[in-house]
C-alpha cells in the first residue's frame, strides 16, 4: 500500500492519541528533506519524523537512530526558534488528502502567545513542509523553496502567503453514502470499477481500491457494502498494522489486506510498521545522499587500480621474454660486420639454437653497435622490473582489497557510519583535509554494534575499518573468537567468549556473512580463529589483518536472525 489518504487518516489518528498536548523539546534536521521533532507527551519522549522526501514522504514516530550534521540547516534553525517549547494543540488531515496540519501554541520573542501551523504535504516529488502563521497564513519558512517563476499557481517561499494545493473536486470516503458509491461506479462505463472509485474519491490508492473490490468478490452490487465496511474498519481505531512480503514487493497496510498474497507480519502500531518497511529503503537513500561523493571516489580509485594491475601484469608477462632480448643483443654483437646502419632487419645464425637462422628487427637510425646495445638495455630493464613489478602488483592487490572493503562498508552503512568512513578516507589520503579558519570538529569514533546470541553471549561487530582495527586489536581479549568472511570484504566480528557454543558460532558467522559483500549469497564461508592468532602487518591498511589456524563454517545470511539478535 502506498501512503495514500486512507493510511494518512489512520496515522493522524494514531499521532493524535500519542502526542496529545505534547511539548516540543528539540528540533533536528538530520537529512535534507526530513525533520525530527522530539516531543514530550504522556510522560514519554517521542521522535516525530516529518519527511518531504520525493520517494519516501511520510509522517510517523521513529526509533531509527540518526546523525545530525555539525551545522544545522537554516530551516532547522528557524524551526527551533519558532517551535521549541511550543505545545501541540491539534493534528488535522485536510479532507482525505495527504495534507496534514500540526497546530502549535507558543510564544514570540516578547512573550506574546502566537499560534503557528506546521503543514506537511505528502505529494511525491512535490512534497514539502511549511511553517506558517495561523492568523495571517504567511509562510515563515519551508523545507523546499520554489519561486513563483517555477510555480504559477503559488509561491513557495518565505514571506509569501500560503496557498493550499489545488483542490480536487472529489468525494471524501469517510463521509460518503452507498448511493454516492453506486453512482461513482457507473460514472464512466469505459473505465474499470477500480479506476472509477479512484477517480471519484479523494485519497484512495490503487491497493486500497483493489482490496475493496476483492472483498466484494468483484460484484458491483456488493461494492458499496464492502466499501463502507472497509471504511468503518479503518475508522474504528482498532488497527492491525500489517507488513505483507510478497514475491517481489512489500506492502504496508493499516489492516490485513485479503487481496495481497505473501507472508504477513503484525506490528504494535503504524509507526513501528513504517520503521520496518522504510528502514532499509530510506536508510539506503540517505547513505547515497550523504555518501555519494565517497561512493564515487571509491569507485574511481578502484577502477584506476584495476587498470594499473592489468598493466603491471602485462609488464610481468613481458619479463618472461627478457632472455630473448639478451640473446639477440649477443648475436648482433658477434656479427657486427654482417650488417650496417640503415637496415630495417637482419637474418643471422643463432648459435644458441643449433645455428638456426633468426630474424632481428633493427632501428634504421642506429649503427650496428647501438642496435646491439638497445637489446641489452631492454633485457636489463625487464630484469630489473621483475622485483619492482612483483612488489607493485602486491601493493595494488592490497589497494584493491582495501577499496572493495570500503565500498562494501558504504553499501551496508547507516547514515551515522558515513562520517567515520569519510574520516578514514581522509586519514588514508584519499580525501584532502579542508582548511578552515574555525577549528574542525573531530569525528567521534563510533562504537561497534552489539548483538547477543540465543544463549546470551555478547557479539560485537565493526561497521568500518577504523572500528574493525579498534575492535580486533584493542577491545577484544586474546581468548575471544574472531570471525570474518573468507576472502570476501566484510566486517570484523568478535564473540566475547573463549569457548562459545556451536549455536553461538553459527549465529556470529551469520552476522559476519550478513555484513559482507556476500550478504545476498547462499552458503558463505566464514573463518573463525582466536584473537591471539590475529596479526596486523606493519604499514597495512586499516582493517587488514592476517591469521592462521582458522576453522571455516558456511552459513546463509538471515536478515531476520540478525535483527533479532541485535541489542
């Protein structure tokens, strides 16, 4: 189900009950199109997410952690000035549209009471969040600015008068009658029953109308009753938030949809449902937003090193023919009197191969002695290159392994991990340190993620190479067990036990496989070894270690298992 008017209606009712008379204590804007209101209501703190993301626009409370930027955006600063300390008076959905008004009562700079309205418009790429004065409708600020030159209907800029989105002359499904439903079904004979309902009613998504028709068994005469029964089910407030996982897609619905095939999972409330649905999708997008430059940098460096490796391997292959150049040089030296300057080639007897004729290419600009010296020079160059090229190939392979590990970490990162990976790339010289007059804030080293096995054993996981080094070389005890996917980029995993059970080993191996490049593969090999057998070579890249005496187990990554074990 999309976040249509029906789902908006149920979410507004949930937030009304949860946040009634709540007070805003903090305002954060961790991402470009999203704000977090930390509200104290009913004796608890709630993080209210308001998102104007073009693909994931929504309102909900959330438990997903987020990382705030060092410098708050201008919209966040304005929101703090206007809303911190304000009390929520009402949450209202406009009709059955995806437009929600949060009305707050606060005080201005001189202490006078003033009401402001936070308007959230959930409209795909046109989604926006406005802070407006209730009396004058003046826009104090909005998260996305759109000048009148780009929008002839209204100006979406601070100082302009707020104009609601164009009104659609459609029926409200929560106030409709059976007669209106019957008339809407017959309004356009050329359209399907589903399309007629969507055309006539405001905020009805395709999944919702498909469910109503399914419940009526596609009988037009039964659709009005099924429609009203569905609306009553949504209106009574006793929701059963459901995530249906089908073959190719997931659906979130306020109640179980009979028309959807797949595994159904029930959640305690709508916000928990949305956290489960969006945790991977929205998090991935946020990482791409914050780490797009890092992803591009790593990919460019990786391709450059792959090309370099190919050239080095070609050079190494040429060194196998070094003796051919030496032989040709010696033959030319022995027969200097047999040819002269200006010849393109000469055929001489090869005294290293039973006097068989050998054709040797010459440089027309050089005399016989210089041509012989040219072959000796090539021979010496290739001989000298053997050791150098071998060393460079090893360094380049290490560089490729390192960049692949960083790329894997970026693909698995949460937004809070991106800053640490950026710090790591800066320390390694891939990024230049920005010179600023102000003292730069040092990125705080994050802690490894903690998991607990089924028998209660603690398991720690590094989410980037700096954390991997810290975890393996400093945090872990020598008797702890270290795990890592075999010859595959991934996280370091530590079992904080010298003699863990086989169940714990397999669960920790599953975590190691999940946080690796082979997350979507089956039967992933994972090495495990006591920490005391781990060594880090001098000058090695972050996260790189060597070990011996390992045991290898094979597991298939299980997302639900990893989520269940997380502390």
